[in-house]
């Protein structure tokens, strides 16, 4: 049986891992975006959507996608891999898979997207690409930030980032054929009641 941490357990993990406030704020917004995508797909008449019980998985995956980001800021560790290892150690392998692939998808499936089939990890991957700090932005805006922040003035690294975002752009195009609003309206479809003020400040 799949073991998924509750929102409260995710928040406790953020505290235990001493997640910085700005990373926590980013994670909350990614969770808001992932939730909006999931809920919109769940009411779609064209896409093949994962079952409703997967809702808790997408929230946990989004909240914990940067669980290892803080210790990796000042060294060269891979925060996605480290985050997966942590989730696996805690008994959350399915969440760990989402965390591992939130930066780069290992199995980009154009044929599946054309059929309206999207996995939870793909929704979290996309949600992360739409959030700069704690603000919903376009893929292009987010890409520019990533290049500036992590590109290291390395043309090969810039190309790698650009290629990753091009794949995400393709995912977006297919994803939003099954959502009843365009990508530019995503921010206006977030559920402001998803988390309580107490949870956000805990």
C-alpha cells in the first residue's frame, strides 16, 4: 500500500530539514499550482486522469519537491536525488520518485500526452517550472531566471536548460488541451483555501 505523508507531516519535515522560508514559500506555491492542474484535469472530459486518491500524493510531492534544496545551496549536491533518498528512507518511495524528477523528467512520453495521459510527477514537474520564488510566471520567465541563477555563464549548461524547458513547453501544449483555461490564466485558478494561514506559518 502506498504511504503518503499528510500536509502536517510535510510541514514537520520542512522544519526538521530546516528549509529556508523562501524555499518553503516556493513549495507552497508549487503545491497550489499542482493542485489547480490536478483539479482541472479531474473535471476534464477528454483526459485520462489518475484516480481521486492520488490528490494527496500530488500535494505531498509538490510540498516536498525541494526538501533537500537548503543543504545543497552552498555545495554541489543534487537536491533532487538527495530529496528522493530522504523520502525513501522515510518510507515514501512514490513521493521520492516525484522529487527525483521535478527538475528533469526521465520518461518524457509524447505519445501518452497526445492521449491525454499525465502522471503526478509530470504535473509537479510542470508546476515547478511555472513558479519563480512564490510567483506564478510563464515558462519563458522561469527559464530566464534559471539560466541567470544556475547557468554559470556556461553555454552548454544554458543549452541544457533551454532543451529541458522546450520539453516542458511541449508538455504544456498537450496538458492545456485538457484544461478549460489557457496557461496564462493559471494564477487565477489557484485555490486560496488549500492551506490555512496557520499551516503556512508553522
